[in-house]
C-alpha cells in the first residue's frame, strides 16, 4: 500500500531509510512507479531517474511522491 508524504522532510527521511527509492506519480500517469533519487541539491531539489528519463523535483511535487507503509 502506498501512502503520500505530508511534508518534504518526511520524504527526505524516507529516502534516507530506503536507499533513495520512492514511488512517483506524474501528472498524467494512472499509477505511481518506483524511481531512484540520484542527487539532492543544496537548494532542496531532488534529481530523479526513471529508466532513461531524468528530471528534477522540488517541494511543489510533494503530492506526487508516495512511500510504502
């Protein structure tokens, strides 16, 4: 079961515990997919990889991140 994060800090703590793997649901996707966070920038943004797709996410994307309970 996937659960959304309430705060950005909660997401970062989850990533620390899970080796930087988290689920992400893009705006037009039907389901959340596992992604890898490969870098954390000093400004708080995250560099993410999904297969060959690379993107940067910030706190504005919080509602798209999910963790396993």
